[in-house]
C-alpha cells in the first residue's frame, strides 16, 4: 500500500486469465487467451473492432461465462464461488460501463449512495454525504448531484458513473471506453483524473479503449488483442515496436504518430 | 477483506501543555458507522493545537479519510497531508479527499421545506402542465388539419401505400380481439339485464337493453378503448423511437414534412378503421346478447328479431356511429403527438407511450360523457 505511482519492483497479480476461450455460435472471439494484470498498474487493452475487448472485460467481471479457461480475480474464480463469496469479491472491484449505466430512476447522488446503503449498511444521510464527496472526487460539480442521469451531458455521466464505480473503494477499476464520445478536452481531463485517482487510491485499472491519447498519457502497459488472443502486453514503446501489421498501422498511422507527439513532444517517430 | 481487521479508533491524550490525537486501527468503509461514533465522542477534545499521530494507522480508504477530514477541517487535513511520517500514497489520498470535501462543503446546502409547500408546488406544476398539454394538443390538431387541407387537393401527395398498411394494422388485425371482447360484453349485459328485469317480469326488454347499449354506447366505446390501448400506444412507440434515433430530424432536413409523412397516414387510417370496427363491435355485441337470450332466456330468434326491428331505429345507430370519427381522430392525434414529444432515451419512449394511452382513454370517456348529455338534451 505504500509508494505506488510508478513501476513496482515485485509485481502481485490481481487478475489472471488462462486459456480463455469465448465463442458465440460459430464465431470464436477468444482462443486460449492469457493475460495478467498486476496490482497498481493501469493496463490499456486495445484491438480492432470485434476483437473481443469488451467481451474480455465482461468475462473477467463474471458477466460472460467462458467456453473454456479460467479467470481468477484476487486468486478467486468468480463463476465457481457461491453467491455470498462472489458478492464479497465483486465489492472489491468497480466497473464503469461504456454508456455509464446509471440507474435512470435515481438521482446521481442516489446512484452513488446505493452500493453504500446496500453493501456497507451506512445510514442514508451519511451515504449521501459520502456520495457527495465521491462525486467531488470524480470532478463533478456539486449541483449535478441532485439531477437525474437524463439531465447530464456525456462527460458528466461518465464522471458520475466513475463515482459510483468508486463508491465502495474498489481495488480494481474496470473502464470500458471511458473517453468514447467525449470531446478532446473532457477526454484529456478524464485521463488525468484516472491517473490522479490511481495514485491517490492505489487502484489497479483495467482500461478498454480506442483512444490513442489515453494510451500514451495514462497506461503503464498496453495489451493488444488480435487473432483471438493477446498479441503483446508490455509498456507502450515495446508494444509499438512489435512486428505486426495491425500494430504497425495502429501505432504508426497518422493518429498514432500525432498522439505520440503530443504525449512526448521531445520524441520524433 | 477486512473481516479480521481492527476497527479504527481515535483517542486524545492530554498533558499539561498539549494534546495528541492518536489514530489506530483500520479506517475503512466497513467501520464507517463505528468511526462516526468514535469521532463524535472525542470531537470536543480536539482543538487547533492538537497534534495528530497517525503512525499506528492501519488501512485507510476514502471514507476513513473523509471522517478524518471532517474531524480536522480542511486546513488541518491539508497540513496532515504534508506530514512526512505518513506514507506518500496515503498523503495523496488525504489531500484528494480533503479537496473533494472542500468542494462539497462550499456548495449551497439543500433547502428544507414543509411538506405542505411541496404538495402545493406539485399541484401547481400538475395544473400548469395540464394546461400546457391541452394547448399543445390543440396546436397539434391544428397542424394536422392544416396538413390535411394542404394535401387533399393533390392526389400525388397521398401516401396510399402507408395508409393501406396502417388500415391493415389498426383495423383488420384488431377484428378478432375486438369481436371476442364485444361478444362477451354483450353476453354479460344480457345476463345482467335478465337478472334485473326478471323481478318486474319484463325479461323481454333485455332485447331493447342490448340494442340501445350497443348501438348508442358500447359498440363505439369498446372499440375506442381497445384502440386507445392498442393503437395509440403503437403510434407513440413507432414515432417515438424514430424521434429518439433522430429519424424525425432527418425527415425535416430532407425537406419533408413529418406530419404529412407519418401522422396523416396514421390518423386517416384510424378514421377509416375505427367506424368499421365500431360496426363490427355493435354486431358482435348484439350477437353475444342474442345468444344469451336464445340459450338462457329461451326466446325464439323470430321474436328477438321482430322486437329488435320494432324498437331500434336507424337514428340509434347513427347516434353511436357519429362519435366514431371523433374518437378516431383524437386517438390518432394523441398517439402521434406523444411520439413527437419523446426525447433521446428509451425510458422516454416508455413514459410517453403510457401517457398517450392514459390521455386517449381520458379524452374518449370525457367526450362520450359529454355526448351522452348532449343527446339527452336534444332528445335523440
């Protein structure tokens, strides 16, 4: 729990995926996929459309039952646990879904307070107060707390959903395309928010994204999904040097070069 | 995770010159309520001169940090976040939570109001929205009438295919359910009438009861109620989901008129279908009553027919039928209008679908009651 920010000497595995196979009908999404996520890191998962990034995320958090292979979160196989134990593990991670998935019948503050009241048994008034602080932590203006999700802009919904994901002080944060649909300024602010929170709260972050800027500015390691498995999982410079047509096109195309330039102005590609 | 951990404790040690606040154990979410109590007990002992000793502090998360920040206040928390005896990550956490609490506290507190004023406010809002709703409905009716007037002279702009397709969906497809419904209501009315009239030995007037009820009221009312549930909701859902996907906006930007394209075929289809369905409902309802008369009350079909022909006039049928186009127009217009009021979300489609059914039922029954009064005054 001490001195977290940059690489940790001894790496503790919090998520371990081994031999994962996912298949929908005839279509194979993952074929013997292996992946490790270490405590305290921000892992970016990239890949072309339809390579199963979101499916991987949903498998890890136990929403999709794989055809074969094991997924261990904190050393536990979620799908094999009895409901009580599973719920205990689930409280240790928070998920930010792609479109926020805020409960539309509750206000933003009630959304964040819900897990506090349900799981931590905190009185409602205290829970709303804690929720207010979490919302402030996620960078949401306080007058937004009493609004309903339908009254918020895209960026604010993402922040509110982040506050809900952080409600129970999770150890792992799963983010599914957190910057998709945000304008570049909000996206950059969200990126730096994630790094700040990781440093302050000691989070492990599993980040599915298409956004090259997010990869360059936030991620410690990048995992590339291609041909049904993880092609490479390493710091971004190593991944970018991988000899693969898709990786080359992705990181060294015009957008990739621009993102590298803006993240590291001193470097020339 | 923290089942074996020690709950957090705060203790104040006092000696002559200064006081020292010692924080021990785990300051985490599962202990939040305990921590609040523990803090409340010592809060008055903590003053500006109290030094904070966090060396024995176990685990700390945002909720624990919040309790500390609330106890110490914003400035002291920021000072604590600079304390070199605390690990770097924990200082970052204290600072972040301290900042967040600062932002939260600077917001205006929620105003407290009595439940009476909230009740009055809600009544006021409901009245205002009812008024606005009625104005909108009138406005929309005007737009539809205008569109009808603009297209009626130009057969090229008639959407015949759409019209026929909607007549099939709203009219033909509703025939089986409507016939069954009306048949059964007819039977029930006959039973009720037979029970009530038998006391006076006037069972034979069941035939009149069924005839009057279905020709004047039940035929058209049953049809309108069924279509309000079946068709108004369908119109709202169809147009609403188009609105949610910006298809309506696309229609406008292509220089087309959504009223002419979407509303006219639907409203006109209902104007054709509802009177036809009403006639079917009248026939099946009377048939239902007749079956009860033959089988339970042992009347002969010849007697039924002769009495029916003697007592029922064409006027009765017209009085009932006259309401059908009015209901059709209103159900169609309300269904379409609610569809146009949908905003972005799927939830909004659901809300407006419910609202369109409620409104069209309300309007149908209101107008039917008004018509009944009017007919009575006129002696029709």
